[in-house]
C-alpha cells in the first residue's frame, strides 16, 4: 500500500520535473519568431483550413531544419501558434486580437478566404502587425488602404483574362456564356470579373445566376441556364459546390462546349469525386506543380518544393497549399531583408520585395496584393491536370466538348 | 428595487474599472460580455417576462448592423447611426410582431426563426446597397488602438446598463405585470382586461431596440460585416441559453448567464483546440439538466437557507 503510494508520489515528482524542465528549455530558446495562424479547423471550411495548415507546417519545418531565420545577428526558430475559429468569422477576428495581445505573436497569417481575411486584417492593422493572406484574392480585401496586409494571390482579373483569351481565340463558335456564382466574397467577385472580361471580348452573357452559401440543390438554376442554350458554362464556388453543380448539369442535360469551374478542379478531391464527369473541365489556379521557378527562398526551386511536399505529405500540392507555404517563405524573405523582427521594418521590407521564389515572382502592388504571378490555366484529363497556359509551362492544348 | 439599482451601478462601475486597467484582449472579452448581456436581457423581455420563445434576436442584430453600416457609408455621424439602427429594429419588430404575435409556443418560435433568414436573403440580393455576399466595409476610426477598444467597451457597457435599467423599470410597471400574466395564462389575462396583443407587441419592440443598437455598435467595432456573421443563428441561440443558465424572468439572471457562458466558452476554447464545441455542449447540457431554474435560483436558495438558520 505505502509502496504504491510512494511510487505514485515519485511519478508525480517526475511529471512535475519534466514540466519544469521543459519550461527551462523553453526559457533558454528565447530566440523564437512566433507567427499566429487563425484557421478554420472545424466547421464547413475545415478542409480548406487543413490545406493551409499543411503549407504553414511544411514551411516552419523546412525553415527550422535549415537552421532557422537569421536577422539582427541572431538565429530565430519559427513557431506557429494555431487557433481554431470554427469557420466563424467573428471568432477569427477575436482570435487575431488574442494572438497579438496575449500570445505576443510577431507576425500573423490571415484566416481562410477573402471575407475572413478582410475582417481579421482590421485588427492586425490597428496593432501594426504584418499579416500575410494566403487565400484572399479579391481586390476588395485590399481596398481599405491598409499598410500591413499582404496577399499571395493575384487579383481576380488575372484568373479571368487568360481563359477568356484562350477560349475565344481557339473556338469562334463559342458565343453565349452562362455564369453561376456562389454569393460569397471571392466566388461572386471572380464571376463579376469574368462577366467583364467576356463582355470586353464581345461575348454574350445569356444567364447570370447566384446561389446562396450552403445550397444543396442547383437544379432550378441549371434548368434556367439550359433554356438559354449556352456554349460555355462558367461556375464559381468551393470544391463541394462545384462537384454538385457538375453532377446536376449532367443529370439535367446541360452540355455546353466548354465548362470552366473556379476554384475546385485544382484540388484532387474534385477529380476523385467527379470521375469521368470531371473530364475536360477547365480551370485556373494561382499556382500549379508544373511551373518551374528558381527561387531564392527557403524551398529553392519549384522541383525542390514538390519533392519536399511529396516527402512529407505524399503527392502534389495544390495552389492553396503552395500559397500557404509561400506565405511563410515570403515572410522569411521579408525578415531576412529587414535584418530585424521589428514589425514596422519587416512591413517595409515586404512592401519592397522583388524576388523569385518556388511559387513565382514575388512583388506586391501598392495595395499589398501580389501583382507578379501568372496564374496557369489547366484542364482535367483522365483525372490529371494538364496545363494549357502560359506557353512556358504548357503541357497540352485546350480541348472542347464535342 | 433599490437593491437592484445599487447592484447595477456597482456592477457597471466594476466592469468599467476592470476594463480601464486591463489589456486590449481582456477589454475585447468585456465588450463581448456587455454585448451578450444586452442581447440576453433583451430576449428576457419577450422570452422571459411574456413567455414567448423568440429566435428573432439575430434578425434585429443584423438589421441594426446593416442599418448603421449603410447609413455611416452615406456619411451620417456614428452616434446618430447607432440610434437610428435601434429605432429601425424596433419599428421592424412592431410591424412584424403585429403579424406573428398571435401565434403561440412552437409556432411563434418557428415564425421568428425565419425572420433572420429572410433578412439575410434580402441583404444578399441587394449588393448595390449592402454589398451582398461581398460584405460591407465601415469607415475605420483613425484613433489609437487603446482608445478605440475603450470607446467600444464604454458604448457596449452603457447599452447593457440602459437595457438592465429598462428591465428593472419593466418589472415593477403595469406592462411587466401584464406580461407576467400573459406568461402564466394568456386567456385568463385577456379576460382580466390585459390587452395581450398590445402588451406582447410592446415587449417584442423592446426586445429589438437595444439589440439593433448592439448590432450597430458591433459593426462599427469590427469595421467589416457580412450576412453570415451578423445573421448567425448562434446570435439568437446564445442569449436564450444564457437566460436559461442565469435564471429566466429575473433581472440579473441574464447577465450572470452571459458571464458564465462566455467564461466557459473562453476556457474551453483555450484548452481544447479541436473538440471545444463538443465540450461546451456537454457542459451546457449538464448545467441545464441539474440547474433547470438557472444559477440565479441557486443564489436565492442559498440566501433563503441562510435566512432560515
């Protein structure tokens, strides 16, 4: 009895010792850069949150494995502080403030998507904490004159112009376009931009339908679009919306010459869920594993990044994952350039950055949004993505439905 | 009644003093507390006193937020926008109340549930005025972070105090008495000469005015609103849980409930990275199961026991 008690006591001491010990170790390793990352780890956006987390983790691991970040004559380890905001934007804003004031993070990664990034950036702007948004492409996010917000996705027109050019130049029979957009910041903004790009080319918009977030049945919209007999269907939304739309288009017999969907087909899940129905769907992504850049960042070349990704997660990264890793790599370049972790100096260094990375050329415009990327256009064939633009990384030609 | 006023003044002073000295995140938590205290107190007018389970809180909140947001973007001064948001929510509540307050029990609950959905769709389909699904920016106040956080705490605190003062006045008034009659037996109350329809409409309007203003202050505070955030069903459910937790139909029950629920939420959120929602759900179920009359009743029981001894 008493022996048991003694052993229990000993275990407790051991645990207490271990905790104390780790605290001492943590105390010694003071030179740490803490980056806050509010993410939707639960709730409807959880899959997107998981992608971002993979990108951040790979960056932190790679940066630490290569000896950390050097600035100010010191070497800093990277630590990412996560916070689950359960896909609820006000929570993300609250989390951002908590990370800045309590966890004392030096820098921040914005939450997922344009809306939440915009909301959270008002907090980091007030505190003057440089914030990098990996998944916010709409120009509206950056239109508030904020100085501390940077985005790694180019404005929406860079994903609408190229595909409008390719389709119109390759097939003169495509004249009538139907657009179906999710009523949400990014999907709606990109659809409106597409409408502009198409009108500029003299195309006719025969339908422009909006669907609410969380819509589970698109048959009414699809039937209306079918009545307008479009040559081209352009649908926007997130991966689950687009899978459903593709299936319902097939069931209801909407068969245009071109189907373009943003931003689902870039994800493996889309090709897996649609199977043969995914064939020939075209899309645009801000990044694709087939691009080739010689980066000066921690990952180096695009090939090296692909290899590192495959070693950790198996397979290829999609644009959202690569953009999250790039957000880290870019932050690191900014810190190294500033040679300081002072938020103001890092902010200025980021703003003046002009450098090639595994992700592409990185240069931010006056609003803080990246302006130097060339988002590739690609098409699904046999469950694989085939890049059809730009010329430098082209893997095949755009094909049309018969 | 005198004791109620004393508690109110002391409580408000305590929160004000705590906020003045705390850091910005703590101030944010206190601001959220005052906001939810306002919402819970407002729900208590219709749900507690009159016994009509309303889910319209989110609708009034969102309506206030958007009213103030749109008006501020037209260049109106901020305080005027907050006031107009409250007025707009109250008028809306009276109009809609006229249509649905003859429904009772579950029927009333369901009718109020769709009001927020309806408003959300209206906002979504008028992008030129409200920004639609792209959300709405509000002018950012160019004052320092520390001042800003205190200004918004003060605004929410004043609102919570005013709402609670209204509850104290209501409890002793003819209207409050009539509402309690309605809650116990509406038919009997009508026979006794209580104009149930008018009384319920007044309570519904009262439950909207402060919520609309809270929405307006919230919108100015976060600078950017979008329909899924301000018409969130949780904004309707949480005040209800808070009132149940604190003690239904009491003056300080809603505030105690708001404090306890938000403190639990914050604690659970800090300690469970991924299972927080489940953990919080279990705690709420346990509290409601074992304390059906709320925490306030526990305090009362204790003081009653002590009095006996």
